[in-house]
C-alpha cells in the first residue's frame, strides 16, 4: 500500500509540475507578434506567439487534417517547416520517417510559434473549407452503424474526389476537436455529404453523431485525402473494405458508374457474420444494371445455424485471391483494419499491381 501511494504521489507531482510549466510559459513568456510565412507569400500573417502552429493555422481558417485534436497521437498534421520551428521534438519522431525529418516535415500540433516561422503547405489543403450542414436523414444499417446524410447550407456545395474524407467538428471540454469520416455519397451529389458511422464505445465523435436527429446542425472541414481515381476507363478498379471502410468504397463505385457505365470494377467486403451485412441488396441491384460490376461479400466467422448465407466465407483477402486473375491493368482502393490491408496488399502485389496503384486507409 505504501508503494502504491508513493507511485500515485509521484504521478500527481509530475502532472502538477507539467501543468505548472505550461501555465508559467503562458503567463511569463511573451513571444510578441510573429510572422507566419506560408509558401513564400508576399504578405505573411502576423500572429501572436506562444500557440501551436496547428491552432494558429486553424484560427486563420487554414484547416490542416488532425484526427487527435492536436494531442500529437495521430500524426496527420504533417507540414514542412523550412525555418523557425525549432528542433524536432521526441513527441514527433514516432510519426516521422528519417526522410521526412531530413526534409523538414513536422507535426503542426507540436510546433510552438516562438519566432518568425516559414512553412510550406500543399495548395490542396489551402483550399479546404469549413462547411455548415443540417442532418437530412438518419438510417440504421446494422446494430452499431448508421448512415447519415448531411445537406450543406454554407457553402451549399462541396467539390471532392472519389474516396476523400471530411473532419467533423465536435466540442470536448469547451475545445473544438475533429474526427475524420470518409464521404460515402457520390460526387454527383455536390450538396450532400453522406457518412457511414460506427458507434465506438466512449468515442467522442461517433457518440455525438449517433445522437443527432433530422434537422440538427453539423460543422465539418474538408475535403481531405490522397485517393486519386485513374481516369483511364480501361483500368479495372478493385475496392476492398470492411466495416465502416465501406464509405469510401461506395463513393468510388457510384462516382465511377456516373462517368463510365461500362467500366470493370470489383467490390470485396469483409464481414464477421451476416449481422454485419449492409448495402448488399443495393450493390446487387447496381450490378444488374452494370454487368462489369462484381460484388463479393465474405463472412470471416463461423455462422450460426440460423444464419442463411450461400456466399464466400473466410477472410476477405482469400476472396480477392480467388476471384482476380493476374497481370490485369488495375487500380485498388482499400479501407479497413491494418491486418486486412496488409493481407490484401500482399495478394494484389502477387497479382501484378504496383505499390503506386494501391491506395489505402487504415483504421
């Protein structure tokens, strides 16, 4: 018991000292007004020193992706700091490769503005906007997944590529935080952002989204993401997802058939049991309309006697291996857990796909 109290006391003292250092820096250190130069602009921003680069950019409506709310645990807010960022911190190195460190890539949430600072930000991110919307409809897809359609109000349209995502804004302890969700609606609906949201126990954003009703307001930033659909209609598209990894797949498939009705495309979707199935009838209907669209759902767990299923069983990468031939000109989009991504990537490489033709999001 004495040992336990000692550990608790030491932990409390450490936390108190850390908090004191943060408060002391804010109260005692005045960095004054600093210049923030973006992409060698002619008129650098004048900002108050002392805040993080990420929060300063957000305050100036420059929305860098960040899934952890600036806590340094997601590694998404990478930008290039050419001068004025100080040394790379130990909190950054787990998320930066050696090449990135040599190229002056930093985590914006970990860089404090203490002097004039010079950064490079991709033009695509400079075009990201804050959107306001209202919930148009809510539909239960499974026992823990809902589909939500958000109608944009300001601006009233969004231009995005198939497979991109938005970051939903929620409030936690009075502070805005953002969480990433892929757009599941087609690019043919510029005034709608549809989401597929799994309820995560204790998840701040998923709990918030699952509590919304028709007419409620939702704010988000976007679009983000590196998925780029090949414009050559002779290139076959392969989509592989699991769980909420369905969202970008649905976006890609429906966007694809808006432009190329005859294009070849495969959808492989992994479920644990039949209770996790959703959108299957919708995709089967689409396949009847477009004969070059192929749908394969696979159940990975042993099914109860009450579950009626005549389709594939086993992990989804086995279905990919079974159905796809080798040496076909293809592009693949994957979204799901890391083990699924790794297994499917291995199969696709064996089929002749190059790494640059395989896009993926892990969750």
